[in-house]
C-alpha cells in the first residue's frame, strides 16, 4: 500500500515537471508578475503617477467649480424668493 502511494507521488511529480517545462517553453523566463512595459522603470512609473495626479486634480477642480456654480445658482434663486416676500405694502388709507 505504501509502495502504491510512492508510485502515485512520483507520477504526480513527473506530471508537474512536464507541465512546468511546457510552460517554460511557451512563456520563457517570465513569472507572470512582471510590470507592464509602461511601468517597467522608476522614471516611467513616476511619469504615470504625475499624469494620474494631474488628471485627478483637474477632475476635482471641475467638480468643485460645478458645486460652487450650483450653490451660487441656488443662492440667487433664494434671493429672488426673498425679494418677492419682502414687497413693501403701503399702509396709507385715504
């Protein structure tokens, strides 16, 4: 029974080695966790980070402008409402 298990273990190890060799032929030395070319060097990574930061800052600026515009528009509407409510009525009777 023990001998049968050792035979099975050897068979599984040989199969794993064959699969490993086949993958090495297909993919070469790559491990699968390499960075893409545009991020392969420190200089390239820093450039991408700066681009992303610029994009996010611009997006935040536009959102802030949009919110400020809405706030001003809402404030203007409130002033118009308040102005209508504050109509002066004459209390002189003839």
